[in-house]
C-alpha cells in the first residue's frame, strides 16, 4: 500500500518556502533586474535586445517572461518571485514524475523525502531574484528531455519525439549558456543508448546531434570576446572549482568540505554503477538517472569553464544549486540501490536517511531570507532618500553598482508598480 506522508511533507515544505519568499521579499528591483528598466525595452522590445548576450548567456525566454509580467502587473517583483517559484515547483514535480515513470508508485516510497532540500534555503538566490527565471527554464527543459527521451514509450511517434526534443534543446540553450552542455550531454547519452539497445532510434539520435549543432552555431553568432581567459581541464583550478559545484548538492559551505562532499558523491555513484553492472538488469529504469547525472556534470563543467577564472571560491554561490541539486535524486536512487545489496538494507537506508538529516538540517530556517530582506530593504531606503533630492544621481550599491536616477525616471514614466514606494514616484 502506498504511503503518502513523504509527499505531504514535501508539499508542506514547498508551502513553507513560498510563505518565506512572500514574507521577506521587497517589491523593488535588485542587481540585474535593473537591466530591464531602460528606454524601449519593456514597452517596445527589439529583437536585437531579446537576442543580445547577457554576460555569457542568451536569456531570450527570461526576457520574454519579464516583458509578459510587466504587461500583466507593471513588473511587480514580489508577484514575479511567486510566479518563478511555481516554475521551480514544476521542475521538482518533473523529478517526481521521472521517479514514478521509472520506479512506479510503490518502490522507493520515501523518495519524496530526498527532494526536501529543494525547498530549503540552498537555492535562495534563484528564489529571491526575479531575473533568475533562466535557471528554472533550463531545469525544466533538461528534465523534460530526460522524460521524453529515456522513459518507457517506444510506441511514441518518432517524429513527434524528434520535434519535441528539438524544441526543448532550443529552449534550454536560449535560457542559459549551461543549456549547451546540458542538452548535449543528454543527446550523447541517447545516441549511445540507441547504438547499444535501440538501433531503430539511432537515426533520430543523429538528427538531434545535428539539431544541437545548428542551434549552437546560431547561439555563437556575435559571441563576445572573453575577458580573463579560461581555466581548462588541464588546470588544477578547473577541477577544484568543479568539485566544489558538485559538492554543493550536499549543502557544503566550506571549500574543503565541498571537495570532500563531491568525492563522496562520486564514490557513491561508482558503487551504484558497480551494482548495476553486477545485476545486469533494470537498465531501462536507471538509464534516465545516469543520463541526468552525466548532463549535470557537463553543465557544471561549463560553469567552471566560464566562472572559475573570475573567482576560484565563488563555486558555492546559492545560484549553482539549481543545477547541482539535480544530482540529489540521482544520489538518492544510488543510495537506495546500493543499500538493497547490503546484508541489512533497512538499517543501511536508515543510516543514509540520518546522514541526509544531519547534512541539510541547518537549511530550513528563515535567517537566510531575513538577510536577503535586510540588504534589499537597506537599498530601498537608500533610493528613497536620494530620489527625493533633485538632480541626485541616486547611487545605492546595495541594489545596483551604478547611478539609478535615469532608470527611476523611466520607471516612473512606465508607472512600474514599485515606484509607489518612492516619494513622488507614482
């Protein structure tokens, strides 16, 4: 009989996080969100702006999302955070759907408990910045591809599968730069699987490689020159940064502990593969999860390539949990599978669960949200003070590194919702 209490607890955790987001949000733009508030962007967006790079990303769909929300709400930041959170919940829902597709309802009934860290403070940056919708879009596209390509469904129309996968590749690549390796990793896994087990689908796999190449070539048009170069895989710095991003999945906040956590994850995945090799069964069940892990490793390698040279110790920023966190259900399944092979599987599972509890127990408070609130509230106070002074440039580094006077005047012209909190803003 199916026990539903883990799912009830997961939904309760999601509601708790939503309450924290609403309670500690400030309806005022922060950091990159100010990039939306320039002439002719929200009201009359040009294709050139939609297409343009943001750092090393093309965030086409996040920009369209922001324009749509502006037209609905006047760019209400708190409402946008709630909307983004529903996107985030949808990605967690896709993870659960993948579990049901591969394991069914009655196997690994405590799986939902291993998804609780998704509703902790670990991804706080992406849950408290409206501009971070790009990470949610990328997660949705990645998980959608896994469900489409690797779950049972040989009776599906091949052309429908091909065009749906192609659309998800485009969606992923034009959400974040990490969409390039995330989608490529899944395609390569699919190509390998078709060659090995399903040769009838091999032409479609090759077609997806071609589609990925064509979309990537379009993406690289006008790619800006890099400043500061790269740390490639031949450098120790690359592996130090990459291991930290992997270790973030276990909630590590110290760089050495993150590396140790990453090595622990790799050992567990190694034992998982060893068990599967010995059993030589259920590959159809475990293949989607291994493909997901491979694509996440590739995505984190791309993050490392693009960010490690800026700051070797920035790998533990909360924003990266949106990607490394996708390893969490894979690690849960790996632990569950390995535990099945021990002499006392129930005791081993309890040990894993206790380890999980200790690892994440400190990430379900409200203190992280309170800190975010204080920073943004201080920025709003600064803007309120300076905006009331005629000809003041309004420089408030708490919310933006440059002067804000011109952007605020344009926001007043557009009657953006947050201007009501400023003197003379409405």
